[in-house]
């Protein structure tokens, strides 16, 4: 199921920033489409075109409600922020990262200074994907389906360092046919949890794929 949020949004689609409009547009059914599943991007931080967005995708069972309220993770844009407090042995034995109790497509962690990203273990193991790394200035991880073989199924930046300004933008994308297959296997929707701010517009919402 894809929902057309553009027709429900309070600002006409023609007036929306390109970045926000792309996140709100319905995901098509083209198998080869690269669907954005996680992002953290900062543009023109102190300029007139200031724009910032972070987005993570959660896996919500399709028997749940059609609409869910904004999730807490929209405030920091990662699955897990900082590390759990462990004052005694075994105090975090039940530690289970999630997006407000839901699974996620990309495992992301941050503490305000450093951010790390990887495809969720459940995703790449369920789909039988194999990772390969691109180093140097790129610092990307790419997942392939070697059983076919088929390459570039999912990919994105591994990390981001923040010191007043981020050292790189992060964008994770996954081939539409594989993302939809995983969601079908889980009997779930992919819900985008978004924080977006621009010079004239600010909103926090969740969007289902």
C-alpha cells in the first residue's frame, strides 16, 4: 500500500521544497526504483536556503492502525541514541533497540557527535544479502544478492561525524523489489519517520510505504 500524502499536506505540493516533496511522494512499483530508507542531510546551515532533514524507516505490522502518532525517534533521527546505562552486571540483558517498539530497516546509532549506520541484521539475513565496503573518502557499504548474482541491492554511508557541522550527508537506499519483498515477508508497512526543517517550514510526521 502506498498513500499519497501530498494531497493531504497543509502546503500545496508545488510550494513544497524538493527534498520534502520527494519524501512525501508515493513510492511507485518499479522493481528497480531506489527507495530512500534512511537519511541525515544538512544544507546551507547558516544561509538563506537552510534545510535539514533526518528520516528513518520502521516496520509496522499491517494489522495495526492506519495512522500512528509521531514517534519519539523523530527528534533525534536514529534507532538508538547514546548508550544504555549499565551500572550493574546484567542491567542491560534485555536491551533491544527499536523504533518505539517496532523493527527498523537500517540500524542507526548516534550520540550527538558520531553517527553509525548499517542495514538491519534481520533485513540482510532474511533476504540473503552480502555486504562489501567502499573506503577512503566514500565510506559506504553496499549489499549484493550473490545468489543471482545481483549487485547494489542496498547501500549507504557507514558513518557521520558532527562537529558544529556534519562531515558528510547520509542517504541509504534500497531496491524497491527487495524492500517490498521484505515487508511482504513481515506482513508490514514501511513507515518513514521524518523530521524536516527549512527556513519557512517545519514538520514532524510518519509516512507509510
